[in-house]
C-alpha cells in the first residue's frame, strides 16, 4: 500500500515552512516549496491534497510563532527514521521549550553510542526542525550550526523567540 503525504505552506517569521503529513503524522518540515515529496521524502509516497490532515501542525506552528504554544502535540511519523538516528531525534523531541543542550548532553540523554560529533550530523539532517527542535542543541563554545532557513541566524532567532537568548541590541 502506498503511503500518502499532504503538504501545506505556513508563512512564519523565519520563512515559509512546508509541513509534510502522512496518515501517521508529521514526517517532514522544510523551508519553501523546494521540499517536494520526491526530493525530501523519497519514493513510495503519493502526494494528496488534504487540508484536514495538515490543519493541526499549521495551527500549532502559527501558535508557536505567536508565542502561544510551547509544546507541540502534532503526532510524529517516525517510520522514515531508524536506528540511532531515530533514538537521538526522539530524545531531542523531549528537550523543553526555552532550554538548550550541548551535542554531548544530547548524546548522553539519548543513551545511544553516537558521539557528540555524530549528533551534529544527525541534527543537520533532522527532517522535522522546530517541532523536533534541533535549534535547541548548541556547541559547548557557542551556538553551533543550523541547516534550516538562513542557517545560524535562524537558530539565533528561534532561541531568542523561546527566551533562551536575549535579543541583540543593535547600534543605530
């Protein structure tokens, strides 16, 4: 049986986000329409038009960016992730709003044998940023990297939005 996926577009302060939702739940979240089913999710998925399927994640993303939501209730479809990657992403999913952990701390929390350097690689390929909050993983000596949106600037904006970082004062 073919898995179907529904897409939506959500305008946010960090760009247009495109959630992809299967019958089981959110399977991917990317920036812009470039996140097409066949490019990002692979073969074996058929795109369907189903606004009801994407309604919860769209509503929650809007509430998150409005400062009204701290915990996403959107179900996650973990079927396209496996092994240590899945274990690490599920541990990441439990990192609370407004907090951050280092790559090493996330490795320890996940209980996997993935070293801190490997955690960075998993974060860079996180298929569900924001909802599975890879922006909350920082380097011991700074913010570390971020592959979504405008890179580290998007990470900085998300951490500021959550109150982990203070807004930067600009010299005018």
